[in-house]
C-alpha cells in the first residue's frame, strides 16, 4: 500500500543529516538503540520491529514489497547511522500519512531530529500527493513536541486515547502539518 507512495528508498538531504536506506552495516547500532530503555520510554510497542530478536532478519526484510504499511529510512549524521524515521498509516483518499522518529541517545540534542523531520516532510510534500502529515506524541515527551513545533506542526488535540500496542490506550497529543500551496503553484 505505502509502495504506491514511495516505490524506491530515496536518499534525502545533502548536508550533515541524510535519510537513506538502512543496511546490515547498521546492525550493532540498531541493536544498541533498540536495547536502550530511554529511547523507548515514549514509543509505541509496534513501530520498528522491536519484537524480533534477530536484528539481521529485521534489516533483511525491512524493504520487502509485501511488508506492512510502514516505510523506514535510516537517519545519518555526518555519515554515521544515528536513528530511524518511519512513515506509516498511509491514507490514500485523504492524502494523509503519519510520521515517527527515534535517535540513539548519544545523538540527542544536536538538532538532528528537527532536520530529519524537515527533510521528510519537504520530500513528501514535493514528491508525492501527501497533503497532511500527522504525528502522535505522549504529552510527557517534550523534546519530540518541540521537534514538531520547530517544523511548523500544530497541536490539534490533546490527551486523546490511542492504541500504542500496550495493555490499554494511552492519552496522546495529536500534531499535524498541512501542505500550504503557494500562489505560484496554483
Ligand atoms: C525526541 C528525539 C527524537 C529528539 O531528537 P533531537 O535530535 O534531540 O531533537 P532536536 O535536537 O532536533 O530538538 C529537540 C528540542 O527539544 C528541546 N528539549 C529537549 N528536551 C526537552 C525537555 N525535556 N523539555 C522541553 N524541551 C526539551 C531541545 O532544547 C530542542 O529544542 P530547541 O532547539 O528549541 O532548544 C530524541 O530525543 C529521541 O530519539 N527520543 C527517544 C525516541 C522518541 O521519543 N521519539 C519520538 C516519539 S513521538
């Protein structure tokens, strides 16, 4: 389904932060990130396949044609792997998609997530017919809220119960960014 939107894994960005395909070279870093409870403190149980023990298996099947409706790119800082960005929940009729991101802890606080989000939103608005990008954030996750705010996302709903893959729904803040048409585009 999401393949309709993006058929090949793009390489996005030209500066210090780049989004591109995750390869087996990232195996140890990915393992380190997924084992860090600080990284997963505010994350759902189902995004990026933490449930599989074998990271090599996960990487090898990340870009299978028939994989679920999420699409993952690695986030690289000065050519080093530092995290993942994921788009999911593609709704073709509504031209809508959701986005999520996570970084290895040693890369926090450098502006990387802000730039990674900017790159992906810009890519989606310029190269696909996506018009609306949403993000779900737990209210305690102030750093993530700030990343969205810095990218021009608006907080539209607060404390909405949402399924994060745990025992019960969690109160969640919903953020959105809409494609703004410039006068010249019309
Ligand atoms: C959330 C996360 C992606 C942020 O990445 P990052 O690269 O450190 O973010 P940036 O440096 O681009 O921006 C962070 C902003 O939040 C601010 N911030 C950080 N911690 C904060 C806190 N506790 N309270 C308020 N603001 C905070 C920073 O000061 C910065 O804002 P500024 O540029 O105005 O100073 C990263 O911490 C992470 O991977 N966390 C674990 C996974 C996760 O929570 N993902 C998001 C799920 S919705």
